[in-house]
C-alpha cells in the first residue's frame, strides 16, 4: 500500500497565477494597489500590525481567502475552528480569523458589505468542474491557491476550507444550503489587520457554472493593498 | 524561516487509545462488537461494500468521526465538500460522506436518531482546553485521531474537520451557533457502507467542560462493529 498519492501542493492545471508572485517571497510595497486578474490567485505577506484590504470592484465577485502563519505553513485559517471561536458562521468586523491552532491570524477591521460571506462551502477545484459536467480543465480556486504559493516559493500543505468573502450561501432552518448571487456592492472592501506575520492568499473565484459570482455575469478581478 | 513546525500527526499527549489498535493494521473480525472506551479513539479498516455500525449506548455521547481512503491517506472526509455535495449541513440516511477529492467514501445506510449531527464545528484539541481555562493536559479528539492512526501504523496527514455524530449545534437564522446536549436516545446507532476501502476513525469525545456530551453527565464509551 502506498500511503499517499494525492499531493495537496500540486496544481491539476495552471494559469497566469503562477507568474503573479510578488518579489522577495511575496512582499508588497505598502500602499500600492495590486490587481488580481479575473480567475486568478495571488499571495501576499502581511507583517504583524499591517492591514490588508481586499476590494471588490465588480461587487458580484467572490474572493476565496486563506491565511497561513508566515513562520509555520502548517498553521492556517480553519473555518471549523473559526465557528467555535465566533459561535457564528458569519464573521464580522472585530472578529479574529482563527487558525487550526486556535490563534487569531488576522482580525477583520472593516467590512463595507452587508456582511454576507460563506464559511461552510469548499473552494472550487478540478473535481468540482468534472462533477458539473465539464470535460476540459477549468481554472479553479484550489489551483489558484497552489499556484499563488508556488509563485512565492512555497507549497500548500493542504487545501484548507476557504473563507469565501462576499459569497452568499444561506443556511435554512432545516440546514439546507443554496448558492445565491452575492449581495455586495461594487467597490465593497474588507480590511484585515495581521495578528502575526502571515501570508494571505486571495483567489478571484473562476466559478461560472453556478451563480456564486453573480447571475448573468462573468468572473471579474479583485484588488488588494497592504498598509503599514 | 522554517516552513513548518506544527506536525498534524503528532499527539500533544496520549491516553489508552495508543494501545487500542486492531491487528493487521486495523482489520476487524466481522460481526464482532468492539468497545471504544470513554474519552478514547479507535480506527478500523472497512472494505468496500462492508458496513460499519457505530452505536451510542448512553445516547448523550458524541462521536467525532473521520474517514480516510485506505489506499491514499491524503484523501479524507471533508465537511466543506460534503456541504456542497449535499446542499445541507445535516447528512442523513442515503447520503454519501464526501472526500476532499469529492468522492463518496461511505454512504449512510441507517440512522436511528432524530438526525441531529454536527458538520461545522472543529474537534476538541489541546488548544481548545487551554482556551477553556484548563492548565493540565486534557484528553481530546485530535489526539485520539492521531493516536488511533499511530496504533495501526499510520500518521494523520492533517486534522480534517470531523463529522460529529449526534452532536447538537443548532445554526440560527442569523448564523449564530450554540452548543446543546445531544438529542439521541440510548442505543441509537448509525450505519455506513464503504464505497471504497477506507479507514474509519471514531473518537468518544472527552469534552466535559461544555455540554456537548450531555448536561450533568460524564463522557461515555461507544461501540462499533463491521459486517460483511
């Protein structure tokens, strides 16, 4: 028996994300706005005390978001631990994003949207598009995460459950879920203050089969900046 | 910078679980009932087509439950993928338990309880009890998972979000969560048919600070059997 053949760090396919690494292992220029092209991912180092702002020019675009401890990549954002720490599935300004070691990696300092985000649904991945009936490779958030880390010289140790900014998946009283278009407005943004040195990874979700990125829209880009 | 110091496979402490490995790497005698002592974990191999039944003699006892592909330990049960595949946070008889590769590892064939289980909350771990104010080591489900795998010669590649059988964490319309005592009856059981060769790991949750294992009760044991 081979113990392992699935490699969480290895993309199933690639796109432009592989070439979007910031210099010096993902180090941003403070105050500079960086683009995340539609369907792509990008990683950035945020030092303790610095603030990352992720912006949604289109409003209807979801950002799959992960945070890793910059000094230990096996410590990363964990939605199941976040649920315990917040006693909620909807994080809001003032809340810390918990790690799998139950430490706050970053704290949400501002959210201009109505606060509808998703913390229970997996990122899209190669298997998801196959299940949705596609026969060709489709860009996906898992591969964007993997490529974003490779682009700054790292490898994903796992594909953690994402914090899906602006994704709208209501949970009914019977526990039922449905995929709905985002309710964010064009230009909405969220800011996160780093509680330790971290690497944040953002994927402009390329999902265009279900309406998670809007109804009758095409996946759009996002922007981010880091301030000191 | 060291890439990684947290080791998901390494227990923070140990208990009796380390000595509970079934022979031949976790192979059960079909039709034999095995005990999971209170506060302990145990792993068992279930071949494709065989049925695992997990029983709850006390009724109020939660079982943290994980499933691994026996041929690739990096493929394991994933609650975030299960939410997508079921469009529900409450799995029920007939539902498959999805893996991180979006395949059904096992299918629930019977559930005698009212069907209240949890799929959004992390297993308890060393950090959880520290946050709850304990200063001494407290047995926990993460360490039971790790020990259960070590006891059959394997290592946990991650601590996946658990399927918490009989755990009662209602999700309010505002997304709020609360820890409530289980509503299962003494003797309730759940059966799972293996859709591929798997390793199932069960932890009789040792949580005795919050009421997830009942109000005014002590953590109890569980039993399981595998039928051909």
